[in-house]
C-alpha cells in the first residue's frame, strides 16, 4: 500500500502540527479582519435594512460549516486510501450534492426565520420574497465557494504533504467567513 505523504507518525506530533498551523492561522486571522472591514464599509446598507443583520451571523457560520463537513469527509476518505481526486468519482459527487441539498434547506429556513424575526422583533421593511431571494441566492453561492474550497484545500494539502485534518477545516471555515459576508453584501445590494 502506498504511504501517504502525511502518513508518517513523525507528522503527528505537537511540534509538527503547531509548526504547520501557526503560519496558516496568522494569515487567516489577518484575512478575517477583512470581513469586519466589509461590514464596516457597508454599515449604511445594513443599518438601513436591519433585518439583513439577522442573516450576517448565519452566512458567517453556515458557509464554514458546510465546507467543514465536506472537508472532513474528504479527509477521512483520503486517510482510508479511498479518495479519488476526480469530480467523476461517485462518492465525491454524492457528497457535493448532499452539501447543496443541505445548503438549500438551511437557507430557505433562514429566509423564513429572518423575515419572521424582522416582522416580530425589528419591524422589518423587507418582504418575504426579498429576504428569501437574498438568503437563498447568497447561501447557494456560498455553498459553491465552500465546495470548491474544500476540494481545493484537501487536494493542496495532500500535494504539499500536509495532513488535511490539520489544514482544511481552518482554511475553509475562515475563508468562507470572509466570503460569506462579501457574498451576502453583494447579493443584498443587487436585490435591494
């Protein structure tokens, strides 16, 4: 059986894991500040439509969660030696379809929830159709980003000889946090 580049027990030490993760986490922390800058830059849009603020934490959270689910499934298959880095692989396709189905379900529910919270608590001015459009379109775009990032991060980790268990989830969740805010903002501006 072919040994994976990260399969050596020498890579499963605290020193190796910390040495790999510190540079990644520093870069990702700097990038995370970008989502705050985007929110600050678009403050007027969000304050003019406070119901949109209900969707911000969901976009930040769910994109990363969807990517983390796919990344962990791919990483497990890689460790088992059953991952084929091909979009024609039935198992990869099934996992991608499952992520999109989960995303569609979650973001439809979140559209209804944001509208309900807007009506009951905030006194929202946005219609259900507008909120559903913003939630579903931005959520599905974020799901596409999460899938592409998960596949890319897993493959890149493998090619670089890094353990994808250590690298993929932090990369995917942090980048999806940033892009979730940006995608939500762009879609909201386009719809409004």
